């Protein structure tokens, strides 16, 4: 049964994240595992990665974060598996791109958290229903569980002990020779990575669909502002600057550019890659998104 609580639970990734489970002997208990509704997080929901119904699918609550009032434990996006403890249909163990998490089998009402989220009346009602029955405590079970999948490794051409590697939905990691410590150097989907053959301090990493990372090189904005003052934006014809925002500490810039040909964007990126690390995320207007979603409503 489709409700306001479960509609779109696997977003556009139903081919990848889509789990429906009912425990043996408990036909009214239904778990739905999906993607992660980032746009709803700490708004009308807590992400809806896992949903629970105890009345055969008539209504659902959001299990993605537990009931801790200040530092709630959460479930990683992209759900793939779930089991329950035999004889305890409401105590679950889940598997996702982030590993394994279990619950303590108890539940709590944290709908009060919705009151401070600035929601309209409809979203407030939805939020309160989703947060009315959440896991009391979620416990991360990943300690000692070696399951990260490296997509590839890249090697510093001047130091064979210096490696980078992207991992499936768990970011990009680096080592300079330590066999145990691989610090995570960037979040998100970890894809291909590499070092410049001339200057290994220049490097790149990629996210899903070959999106790239962006920030001022070494957190230093001065080279960027100097080049802009001397040479301008360096955008080719056909690439339009819309607007940009810089974080208060001046370490990261968020910029909106518009074009019909992605090759123009690549030409512009090439003018700045020596002093900026890029993450490029294609977006569409709200009007375009509404048109594509209308047939699904």
C-alpha cells in the first residue's frame, strides 16, 4: 500500500536499493529498505532509509535514526538486507553500503523533534507520524568487519608507498606506507583517483558517475582570487556563470554554472585545476524536476 510515508522510499535507485521483508510468523510487520531521502533529512523525515509498519502496511515509521536526543546513531544510505531475531520480529539487523547495524528491540516516540524543524502543517503531520515509533538504540556492528570494496588504487609516481583508493559509497582513502592506518581524505562515493605525474601534490578523486571534487587547493583561496583578478573567470563562450557562495572560513566555494554542452564545463575546469579541486554535480531546475515527477504522483 502506497502512503505519504513510504512513497518514493527508494528514490531513483529502486534497481539498487529495494528491500521488502516481513518476519516469519509476523505478517503485520513489514520492513521497507530503500535509498536515502537526502532532501527530507531533518525536515519531514530522518531520511527514510528503513521504514517499519506494524499494521500490515497501513502506516509506516522511519527507523533511519534512533531515539538519542542529542547524538542519534544513524543507518547508512543504500539498504540491501535485513533479518530479525527469531521470535522477536521488532529487533532487526540491517545491511547497507555502510555495513551492519542492529537495533536493541525497543522503540520510542521522538515526534517532538519535528516541532523545531520549521515545517508547514502537512509536513509537520508527516514528520510526527514517521518519528512516532523509531528504534530506541541503533548499534554499529562494523568494528573489525573488513568489507570495504576498493574500486581501484592509484600510486604516487615519486613514492610507491603513497597510495589512494576509492571505495564503494564510503569515500576515498590514503596511505603513505602504514599497513593499518588509511585515513579517509574525502567522503561520499569513492571512484577513480590519481596523482599528477609532474607534481604529486596535485591529485584528483571521483564520485559516482565521474563527478569530481572541489575545494581551494590546500584550503588556500588566495591563488584563486589572484587569478580571477588578473585573468577573469576564464569561461568559454556558451558557459554562463549564475552565482556562487563561499564558506565563512574561505576554504570551499559552491558555484552554479549553466551550459548545454558538458565539454564547455570541462574546458573551464582545465583553466583552474592546478589550484582548485573540483566536485561537479549536474542539476536541473525545479520546474524540470516537477515535470518529470508529475507522471509518478
